[in-house]
């Protein structure tokens, strides 16, 4: 999906970027190998672990980071970002379930004292 040409989604004109600051972190300075990688890293900064497990919340910094034209943002998000975010959130939930099941399988310290 990353092989899609971003130029059709971009804003025309100069590509001067503003700062997108969240909790003293410039979201535009996050390095990502691709759109999906950037989105995952930004979401981990913006949202708590609990929010990631229970919410699907897109990062508005995506438009600024990749200079996406405002009227094309919905299409850009639908075609390129949403599938990656869905997979990311699903994977986070799977990891949490695995962590919880592993935790519940471990014997408690009380069992060792018997």
C-alpha cells in the first residue's frame, strides 16, 4: 500500500511546514519508514496504552506531515492510513491479550510458598 504516489494527495504550493507540538514533542519530527510507521509512532506518543486498546483515533498531524491537501485528506486517510492503523490497533490488542494470558498462566508467589 505504501507504493501509492502521495503527490495526488498533496497540497499545491510551497511545502513549508508548521510545528505540530503535542506534550513538548514536535509530531512532524517523528521519523517513520513509511506512512504506517509514522502513524503508529505518532499514535504511541499522542495516546496512552489504554486509549490505544479501546479507541480508533487518527492523528491530525498526518495531513501536515505529508502535506496532504485538506479536501483530499479523507481519501488519503481511507486508502493509505486507516488500513495500517486498524492493523496496528489490532496488533496492540493481540499483544495485550497475549500478555494478560501469559501473566495469568504464571504461578503466583503464594503458590511457591506452599
